[in-house]
């Protein structure tokens, strides 16, 4: 008899990193996901699709890469949880988190699983009682993740 597989709650930032093979971060996410049962709020595929759209429009992904990533999203085995399952806790977290971020946190708390994210700010949020797993090093993706880099300031 094999050991039961661990569960993980996955947010959109982690899924996009996996689907677009974002250098070492994508590898880290793949290692986190390997052998685990994945769970997410029902909104996760919408968020991932929107990020892929933004990346394509910003020319960070070409149309073919965005399409392939979207197909991979549809093939990813994730248990999607309805809002009603976490609505009360999402509302309680509103002083510190957006409803979107709170949905991932609330689900992780509900099922007793770690949350895998690239959003370093979730680790610092108060009132969170689940384990938050973020990459060991690298950029903080909390500000407009996947946006094109800003042009350098040329001064006066």
C-alpha cells in the first residue's frame, strides 16, 4: 500500500510559473507539485487565463506559447473549490487580504494544506494560519506580476 499523497493549495502565480516554464521558479513549482494532490478556489483558472492574456499582450509570451500554456492549464489536475466553502473566512480576512488572495488562504486553512505561491506578501499577512510556501530566493512578484519591465529613468 502506498502512502497517501499530500495536498497543496496552488495559486495563480505558481501555476503560471509552471505553465510558462519561468526559469528556476518554474522548476521550483514543479518540484513542489510533484506527487501532490492540487487544490484551488474556482477562480484560479480565470486568474491564470488573465495573466497569460496580459503576458501575450505585453509580448512576454508569443501567441503560440500562450495558447499552449492555456491548453496545459485545462489539462492540469486540480480540485476546484466553490466560493461558498470559504466565503466566511474570506470575509474575515478582508482587512489584510484581497478577496482573491484570501480565497487561497482560506482554502489552505480549510483543508489543512500548505499554500504554494510566488506572492511573498502573503507570508507577511497577519491573521493567516496556514503554511505559505514561496520560492527560496528571487523576485517578489506581488506588484503587477508578469508585467513588462519599466523603462530606465533617464533623468532630466
